[in-house]
């Protein structure tokens, strides 16, 4: 039986003697491993990215709405369309009766165009806030100020704008004090928010926030209010605040003990849970695609190895005649297969991590590069080398020495 060192030396000599064939074998597996590593780093990075963004919503803030915040079941959504509207009076009741709620505010949303001079953005979110939202809204006012209770009560036409409006409408200018046309009304810009980016595919910077009083004057269609609550603390205090707010709304909406709620509560943890369920589905699909790519690479390896066995039939016969056993031939071809797969695996891991690092460096997307992913790539490449190399190696080992020597 050949020593391990001699077996490795023979395998490496064979690989060097057939560089093109070896390169094709390595390329097949490199594609599969690169796909797997890239997909896994992107999915892990997406989880980190979304969790960071959703954490900005506030861990002790929750929202109550007539309609579901995210649509995962259209039947539930259509049933919710029959629910009673949530009014400002409901918000006021929660503010007065919820002892675990530090701040309670209300918001309503619509879409309108925003225009400054000859520049226009046709479809942005217009959000009406009560003045109390200044302490609840987790957006950070970068320049200027929030409106106060007096401005809200008299419906002052002032607004705060998102980063996209600052960039697209007031490029190179200070927006504070400028007059912005929203729909058919004019608003004075008193503040702007720091950029946030997108959360779950929704741009968070294309918006203008106006006092609730002004919103209800320019938007005459009746709309349900979303109640926004900042709990007095996290943990148990947060849970108490959610329970109290639920109880108050159930009482006001005359829902009995066994009746289903006709409103929806959303927290940062519920958004994260939703994303995790979405990403798990995407992850499964991507893994299937990567697995198919890896299997294709393995088939390429097996075909190339079979061609190698056919071309080296005489070499195998001479080695058998010189005393090599079937096990020696089997080990030699398996070693060649595994070495080529390991080379392809390491190249694939390097390319996958390079793509992840480039994504992390040149974009705002935090691609997550983790050690266990590299280990998985090595295990995958080794497994493919062994699995798809067994049949060609066994075929080589079972060749009749006399017939092999006579072959041309």
C-alpha cells in the first residue's frame, strides 16, 4: 500500500500533467461554491441590515391600526376593510387611561406630489402627526425643529421633510424657511430628517410630516388614525402598555371577552419575525439553486474523471502489473478528485467572500462574512469530491491489468 505522501505526490503529478482538464474540473466546482458562499453571506447580511433598520423604529414603541401593517393573508386584509375606523378620540382615550404608556400620538398617511419651483416629486408620503409624535417618532431631526402643540391645534401649514426631498428639491440649498407646495397647499419647511434608507423595500426618506390639523384640512377624505405609543419602559413595562392599550380599545369598540380584535398591533419584534419568515423562504430557494449548481459541478467532475480513466487505461495497467492493488488505484483517483475539489472550493470561497467584502465596502448593505460559511464550503467541496469521484475511481480500480496494458 502506498504511503499517504506518495499518493498525494502521484495525484499532484497527474493534475499538473493534465492542466486543462484539471482547470475545467476546478471551474465546475468553483461556480457552485461561489454561488453558495455569496448567497449565504448576502442572506446573513440582509438579516443584520433589516434588524438594524427595524431596531430604529424603537424597541419600546408599538403601533395600533385598523388594517394589518404587512399583508401576508389577503383574506385577513379584506376582512379588515370592514373594521371601524380608529379616531383621534380613541387615541385620546388611550393617552388618558393607559398608565404604562409614556407618550401616545396619532398619525395618518396619504400620497401627494411635492413641488418646489420647477422641481417636483410626483408621489411622496404625506404624514399627519399630532404634536406628541415629536417624542415618539424615532426619526432624528437633522436640521430645524418639530412643530409644537399650538401649531398642531391651529393647523399651521408647516412641515418637516425627508432626505430625498432635501436632495431632489433643494439640492445645494438650505430648505429651512422655504415654501414647499404639497398638493394644492403651501407649507413652510421648518425641519428635515436624517436619512434612513429603505425598510422591507419601502423608502423611508420620501416623506413630509405635517401637523394633524393641517393634514385634516388639506385631505378631506376620512381616514383611520394609527395610534403610536411609547411605553414607559421595556420588558414587562412594554408588555403592560400593550395589554392596557388593547383593553382600552376593546372596551371602546365593545368587543366581548371571546370576540376577535378588529385592530392590529405591531412592534419591532413582530416586524423582525415577519422578515425572518420571508428570509427563510428566500434562503431555502437560494440554497436549492446553489445545491443544483454544486451538483452540476460534481457531474462535471465525474465526467472529466471518467474521461481521465479512459485516457489512462494503459497507465493503470502498468501500475497494476508493477504491484499496485485495487485499493491503491482507488485511493489515487479519489485523492485526485478531492484535491481538485478542494482547490475549486477554496477558489469559490475566496470569490464568494470577495463579493461579500466588495458589497460591504462599496454599498450600505452590510454583507456578513462568517467563518462557519467558509467551513461549510470546504466540507461541501470535499463531500462532492468524494461522492462524485467514487464511481470513476472504482471503475479504474476494477480494470483488468492485462486488458489495460494491451489497450491503445
